C-alpha cells in the first residue's frame, strides 16, 4: 500500500532541496550540498543526505537516532540502517561487532546501503537540461567534471570481492529500465542507478558460512539490487545489503516511484502504515538507529558512551558551527590589538630619580652581593648611630671626625 506521506513528503523534500541548493549560491560544484549519509547539519538539505528518509520513518511514530560509534548503546535497538561514506572492502571489526549484535537479540534487522552512488550527477543532469542560460552552461560543465570523477572511480573498482556479507560485482553506471522482486510490487521501473551489484556469494565463499541463506529482494535489469541474508545463529535476525542509496537518499526520494520502492521495503520489514510498531506487534519495537561513518569506518567501543554531547560535538552543530568560527576570529583580532607586544604603542611612565627608596634598595642589593651578614649589619648600625649624631647638631663630637671600621678580612676603611 502506498504510504500516507508519499505525495506530501515529495513536495516538501523538493522544496527543501531547491531552497537548500539555492541558498548555497551554487557558485561551483563544491558549493552544492552533497554531504553523504548524514541526517543533521548539511545533511538536512544535502542531495546525498538521509534526513528525508528519517522523517519518512518518523511518520510511523518511530524514534530515529544517529551515531557514528558501535557502543553497547546499539544493543537497545532492533533495527540499524548503515550508510557508510566509503568504498572500503574491509570492515572486519565492524562486521564482528554487528554479528555479535545480531546474535544477542531476536528478529533484529541490519540494512546496509552501499556507497556506490552520488546524486550529484543525476541532479546536475536534470538541472542542466532545464537551464538554457549561462548558469545552465556552468551546470553542464560541473556535470562533465562529476562524470569524469565517477568514471575514474569505477576504473579503480573493477574487481569482484566478498565483503563478509555478499559478493560485490562491478558494472557500468546506468539507469535501471526494469525492476523485479518483492520490493518492486506495483512498479515496472523506478529511478534507480546501478554501478555495483550485491550478488549472492559463490559456493566457495558460502562454505565459510554454511548456516546462511540468501534471498533477492529487489532486482534491477535482472541483476540483484538488494539481497537479504538469514542465519540460524541470528535468532530470526536478517541482514539486507542494498546496492546504493539512489532511492533512499534525499534527492532520490523526490521521485514518486522511488518512494513506492521504499514503501514496499518497509512493508517487507513489517512496518505497517497504520501502526506504531516496527516489524512484529509482539515485540513492540519503536526505534531505528542510523549508523553514519566516513572513510575511517565506525568506531567500535566496548564501553558505553556517556550520552552527553562533548564540547566538540556541540561545536559541529548549528548554530554553534556558525558562530564559533566568527568568535574565534574576533578573539584573535582583540588579542593582537590589546596584547602589549602586538598592540598600539603606549607612553610608559619613567622611573623617578628622586625616590630615596630606590637608593635604599640599591644599597641593599650591593650588601647582598658581599654574602657577609655581619658586615652588612655593622654598616646598618653605623648608619643609625650616624643619623642619631647628626640629629644633635653639626657641632657634636660624634660628627666631627671620621671613624674607622674593620672588615672581616682584617683591613680597615674610613666610614
């Protein structure tokens, strides 16, 4: 059944993407919002974001969260959607942790969306055809650059490999013309783009996992586009590997046929249009966790994260991501203005030449250099006696002649 949000979310998403792209100024391809596999930040309006798919799930009153770490927190969830932003072939550490998660629960679902797609080419193709102005020429130039980059990447991915789940087979980038499988119910075609196919592993690779079985959920031009994997060790759990996100990402969901594919996928997973439950009513599952990773993959942690956002987490979120860089620049300018070395020249007060206290300090420093306490005390006592004598008058006997004092070395000098 076509979901109740189908038409509405299509209009809202189309407007969101138009406003988001126009808001960037589109002065160059690098200015397009193309951040991959993210819900927040730029992913909200990115061509390759997942915010629209997340809102689609929220229409079923499902709680959708995101993380870039595999911590004990994932054990509280029974449905994971992983959008890796990398074409890496080796995710051994992540696979081991996710298999542990599958074995530790019942009826869990892990959906892995391959990275072999970028909506930039499809978007620029559509916009370039509708623009006859000078800006349209720019779009077509950026499209040529994007196609060139995609072609070079495809040349680097010409080998078939087994990633632990399925066997990835290379192919040329093309638009599908015919769909098949349970997820294609009611559709002859959709706006799907293919470049790599998640095939059922060869009999040799299957020997390492004899308890697994495979089922093709979606075909594109007769080749697997989505493959489901079941294993008796997973307690009814299932892993679904999807070729790419051409029907799940923000730009793909602007196409009504792609939204129908998503609706069929959710029906197959057990998400009911008029229910608040995910999969089976006996379990009462109410949440979905999005796994977002870059080239480094998902960080596997054995201890539970605090749940509180760190300072760096806050700095990367709106509005702090906008204001903090400006405050840093302002702080640097203030530093250079007011710090004595870099600031404006100032008139410093000159030391007084009539301050008798400075004479006393200088005399004390000279006495300290002799390292002779007795000698210093003798001079100080003589000073006090001399001032007392001077206070009696200039004609007093004590002031009428020089006195001699003896230093510890036996030499005498006049005082």
